[in-house]
């Protein structure tokens, strides 16, 4: 597990690592799969969004899967992938979502991890499942003392 929050003073990397470990444990993801959470500024998220998704402008979270859970042999190290979040975008949209900036960032990290695990929200039923699972995971983290 690697959390890169350099240059983002408002981000607690220890908390994000605890959150990510909670999600992976709850979803029974093998410990051999490594995950990176990378915090970037708005300019970098725009560049990544344009280069990899053909999007324009800033976005809040991007997920770059590497190894699928079922493709890695037991006991063999693998790379789940990278979750790239933009704390500035998260802070800007937090009030619109009636959350604090740390709570918004938590939601985005969980959302990104779920994308790495193959979840999507293109269809209404997928969206309901993914967002329901996100809420369940965040609630479980809060019950373990992870409240922002």
C-alpha cells in the first residue's frame, strides 16, 4: 500500500491508508495485491483526464487498474492499480454533496478502489449497487473510528 499525499497538507495519508485497507479487507481482496493512492493538483488531474479518458477539465478521481483480482495467483504479488484523487476538486464539491472535504475525499478513494475491482456505474442498476456498496464501506469505516 502506498499513499502519496506530498504537497497536500490537508490530506491525512495514514487515514487514507487505513480506509483503503478497510475496503480491501471487507471485500476479501488478497493481501498480495498492492494499491497506490496518489493525490494530485487540478492541473495534473486535467492532464490525466485528457490523456487517458479523453475528458476535458478537472475530475475528482481516476482509477487505473493493473491486475484483476482473479488473474493473480495466490501468494504471488500483484498490482491492483492506482487511484488518483484531486483533493482540491474534492474540497470544491464537498459542500454541494453536503459533506466535509475529508469525507468527500474518503468517498472518492472508495469509489476509485471499487473501479479498480471492476465495479462501474454506467447503467442504473450498476450505479445503485456501486453507490450502495460505497455507503456500506464508509459506514463500516466510521464505526471503526474512521469518522472524518
